[in-house]
């Protein structure tokens, strides 16, 4: 459909399209694509040129990296965008895309580095690893942007928005995000560091921010370039995924949708640390219990409008949870700013510390109590949601 639209040179007015079907002009889309290609060339060239390779080899790496990123990005955007538009960004396989991207990128870079004997140069293996990750970062960025764009465009379709106006706003958002995300990530790096990469000596590695996906991609790339990657694990993982999908379909079929074994949950359980998995489990159990209680209450207080009642309560819960997520992110950035300002001025790395490390056991209990209190208030917030069938009909 996209290619057919690009071949069609007629204007939207000539085709008498409804305003909800008018996308950006194909010529405009082509110009934007060329601008993106120029940006990719500058980014890739600035990255590769730092290794001081001959110009011909440098350009070969640059054009190959751009080609791999674009070819994979085309299919990645289609797959991830489709899932995000159909179900939501939570169902988009961006983690799997990152793993697939690093494998393909590493194999391509491996062939280039062997052809040009880059591994014989000092730091050649490190350069190849970094370049493969750099290519993958473009692929993952394409996947993430397609997630956001399709989610927004679907929302716009539901409310009757004009697609080309949304697309202009999404382009502006991508540009602004490119300038905003890098400084924020660097701020977090300077304040806490990431697992395996600390900005200053003497920092506490236990306080570093975990990056399981990035660590996994780095491990895969290093394993491919050092010929130590055990492909049996990858093959085994493929069969585990196939078995999980088949099991999930069978459970849904024979239980009439009451039982399931989501493959995504299995994958997250394999590579995410328990500290990140536990809130997911708690949230899932809470969601199941709350939904059952809401259904029972809706049958009593709003007969004939049970689903509308449940949806209204769920809407309030989603807004509350979204606020917690955004608030936690903003506070993390603000605290990181305070830490960086304190360190750069010669102060402590813990400018907000009121007690010493001996207070940690007590702090853990206080944190657990606050967590339980937040859950209780969250449940109370959902169940106090009012619903009047007559107002809903109006």
C-alpha cells in the first residue's frame, strides 16, 4: 500500500479523499527520507572515521551499515508498528528485534572486518563490536519510533484526526526527542553509571542502572567476534519460543481462552533480573483480582452496563498507574541532576543522604511499607470510581 501510494502522483484533492485519509505528499515523504539518509551518513561517518581506516574502507563500512539498518528497519517498522497499532506498544517485539538486529549486524560486520583484516589492527575487535551495536541502535530506534507513531496514528484515527498533520507533529517530536534523549541518558550515566560502565573510579557498582537488554546485545556481539558464542543456546531458544507459542495456542484453544502461556512473558522471565520481574508478577495478580471484583460489583450496581462500568474503573486505574510511571521517571532525572551538580562542584555523590549506610535495613522496611500503602491507595482509587448508567447513555 505504501509503495502504491508513492507511485500515485495525484493530489489528495483530485482523489477527493476524506481528511482522515490524507497522508503526507509522497514527494514530501521522499525529501524527508533523503534528509534522514544524509543524517545517517553523517552519523555513521563520524563514528567510523574515529578508527582512522583508509577512506575507501571507511566508506564501505558506512554504506554497509546504512544499508543493513535501512533494510532491517523497513521490515522492523512494519512488524513493530503493526503490533503497536493493533494491540499496543506493550505487545511490540522490540526486545526480540534488538537481539535479531545485533546478530545480523554482527555477522555483517564480522565479514567486513575479516575481509579488510581489521581484527589484526589494535582495537579492531572493540571497533567491530561497537560498530555492530551502533547499527543495532539505529534499527532499535526505527522500531521504537514506529511503535510511537502507529500508536499515535491509531489514536488519531479513532478521534477523526488528519494523518498528515499528525505526521508533521511526529516528525517534530522525533527531532526534539533526538536532542533531548541523549543529554538525559548522559546525565543518568554521569550520576549512576550503567552496569559494567561506571564514569568515575570508586563508584558503588551496586547503584549502577541495570541495562539487561544492552548487556545481552553486547554479550552476543562480543561472542560472535571472539568466536565464543555458543549457537546451541540460540537454537535452543528458538525451539523454546516455538514450543511456547504452540503451548499458548493449545491452552487457549482447549480452555476457551481461560488459560494462556504468553511467549513474551517467558522471554522476559529468562533475561530480566528478579528485581524487575517481581513488580510485574504483583501487578498481574492485582489486575486479575481487581478485575474479578469489579465484574462482580458491576453486575450489582450497573446491570446491563457491566462492561462500561469496568472500563471506566480501569481507565482511572490506568491513568493513576501512568502518573506513577511518569512521576518516577521525572524524579529520577531530577535526582540525577542534583548528583551531577554536586559531583562537578566537588561535593558528595549522595547530596540528599540524611543517614548512613547502616540505615539500609530500616530503609528497606520503610520502602516496603510505602509500596504496600501505594497499592492499597491504588486499589481504593479504582473502586471509588463513580458510574451512573444514565450519564453513560447521555
